[in-house]
């Protein structure tokens, strides 16, 4: 398979996973944490660069610690988000598989429902 179609297939799979877990509460929280950590990292880098450019780099004393903490949070939250999304996908696939097996079993062994009772006839006079 060529690289283009393989890449498109991989991206489509990731998109499918993201769509399937869109309403999952854990994934929403993990996405938020990963986004906040990544934006903190980016803002710390930009702030330190800009203040260093004008000679005020010493004003951001704790940026190294903040940058390290944000990096650690991002390194935990981002993979955890994808693991949660993959877990939800596996659960959904397992549920589909289980329903298909149950359907096949019911086709082989249909449930016997009691026959409807005969309508009561009016008494003969």
C-alpha cells in the first residue's frame, strides 16, 4: 500500500476514534488538561523569548519550573487521553461483537413464547 492511502487510512481511523469518544467525560477532561499544559508550555516559551529579547528575561524567574511541570502534565495527559479513547473504542467493538453473537444464538435457539390464549367464547345458551 502506498504511503498516501496508508496515511489517509490512519488519519481516518484516528478521526473515527475521536468521533466515537466525543461525549466521553474522561476524554473531555484529558483533552482539556493536555490543551492547557501545551498552551502553558507554548506561552512560557514565547514569554521567555520575548522578555529575553528586550532584556527582561530575569522577570520570569519560575518559568523553568513551570515549563517543566507543564511538560510533565502534558506527557501524562496526552497519552492518557489516547489510551482512554482506544479503550472506549475497544469497549464499543466488544459490545457490537457480543450483540452479533447473541443474535446468532437466538437464530439457532429461538425463544419460545407461550402461545396466546384462545379468545374466550361466549357461553352457549
